[in-house]
């Protein structure tokens, strides 16, 4: 009995030992297999500097700063940490983060500027005498006086004009047509009108004073003489301007210079007439840039039939530049601009956000053109974007890294003037692998 019991105990011990060996063997195989799979999954994509994420290498080593490179795995790239910022979706709602889609279409450009009303210099008339003499009678008293067509401006006493009248009368008496025509042309060169020559022909009387009349309506913008003054042909007696049309001179920003062209439509609003606007057009774009204000002067022409627009009035002007077709644009509120970069916060979904550098173009109202960095179908953050941008704590090196992301569309990264020199080992660095489609 004892012998049978001993045999039974021995068999059980052998079986247990064999089972333990089998279990241990298979367990080790499983562990080895699992380790092999993990090793395959965890193969590094590249090695990066812990202090400069833009520095990559295809093998372990030292960074330019002398620090050990750290491996970056494919699993890391596909994790939540691959995004610049990750926030719980519930917190995203609490923060009031709003996003809008990137659009593409026609973007009209309205150039807003301020200026002032001026005389239309094409209507200015300079009044000079054609001979020496004295202003015997001045019918205009001061600058700003209005004159009508045919209104007397002044009367000039001039011995030279009286002599020319006598020569014409002598020619009439002789009957020689050539002499009559020559002396009549001489009178015209001295400022006599055809009506005055006809009157002289009819009355045959020489007048001591020769009158000068306004050829059209206007206002006196300059008065250079007073009654009794001695004048010469070089003397500016007065200047008249017609207020039927006026100029508005505005200063447009230098960045809008390429958008301006003659003939573009413009509208103006004046503080003196709330709620009203006038329609005009671009008459001339001056060729130079003001070196102090960095603006370009633009001349606009406006019709002024009621003469309500008065010189030196302040005006708010909107110039309709040529629209840009097939333009990618976003709200201006989504664009984050600093002294060295332009960027947006790109919404990836599920609380993930990337900070992507972009190149902005012209602004139109509350929209801004995006030349590089975005495409339609993506969504950008328009509220709380500054908090997300601050949370990302990006510098110029991080933006260069972000420019390589698939969702950022290879926008040009900013230049970092403080960048450390790269070591020769960096020449074999691999670019960062794509983290997937962020659109």
C-alpha cells in the first residue's frame, strides 16, 4: 500500500514538473513573440534633438547642442501628441472654440482711404493781361467770389492797347483788306474779343479802358491785384475754378499700390452730409511713394452739379479694385500675425489642433486672402485661437516643423535669425514623416 502510494506521488511530481516546463516554455515563446512584435512596431522613424525638434537624424547620436538624440516612433506620430494642441472635446465646447471652413471663390478688394476735396485743376483759368497797364476798375473783390459767364472782371488802362485800336481804325479807313486783317489779328493777340472788335468797327471810337469778361462760371481761387495796381503780362491777376467737378485726393497704403488703376469706380462719404454718398472714379495714380507716411497719392474725380462738395472737405473713400478669382480666403479673425510669421490654428477634430504657417495676401473687409498654406475643406479656428496658439508655445523652429505637416500644405516657414548652426551630421537628416491627412 505504501509502495503504491509512493509510486502515485512520484508520477504526479513528474507530471507537474513536465507541465511547469511546458508552461514555462510556451510562456517564454509567447513573451518572445510579443517582444518581437513590439520591437517591430516600435522601430524608430528617426532621432530628434530634445531641445530642437527641427533637427532630425537617421541614427542615434548627439545633437548640435551636445545632447543625446531621442527616438521618435511611428506610434508617437499617430498618437494624440502628434497634434500641436490636444484638448478634451468637452473643454473645447466650454472654451467656445468656433471654426469656419476655408473658402475659395471671388474676393473683391475695396481699398478704404481718407482724403480731402480739392479743385479740379483742369477747370482752373489763369487771368493775365496781354499788355502793360493799370487796373482802373476791379469787379472782383476777394477770393471765393462767384462769377457768372460774361461777368466783368476788370478794366485795364493801357496806352499800348489804345495804340492798337487806332492802327485798326486807320486800316479800316484805308480799305486795305490785308491791313485790316493784320491789325484785327493784332487786337486779338492783345486780348480783345471778336465782340469788342465788332463794336470798335461799328463805333470807330478808341476807348481808354479795355474790359475783360469771364468766359465761364466759377469762383475766384486766387486774387493777385488790387484796383489801381500796375500790371504786366507776367502778373497773375486772378485764377478762376469751376466747381461743377472736383477732385478728392486720398492717400492709399503702400501695400495697395499694385491694386490701383485709372478708371476704377470709387464712392465717397463726407462728414458734412451723413447718409449720402457720391460716385466717382480714379482719375490718376501718382507715381511716387511718400517716404514719411509710406502711402501713394490717388486722385479721384467726382461730378458736383450742386456744388455741395467744397474744397478742403474731409472725405471717406472706398475704391473698388479688380476682384481676384479662384482665391482661397478665410476670416481675418482667424489669422495670427507676429513680427516674423503669419499662422492659423487648424482644427483636426476630436480636440486636436495644429498651428500652421501661412502666407496671407490682400484683405477685403473681414476676409483675407491666403496665398499658401491652406486649401478648401479645412477648418480654421476663429475664436480662442490666441489661447490655443499660446498653449502650443511655438517658436520659429516649431513652425518650420509644422510647415512639413500634411495638413499645412507646405506653407513657407518664417526665418529664424537666431537659429543655431547645423552640424555636418544634419546633412543626412530625414524629413519628419507625415502624421496623416489633417483636412
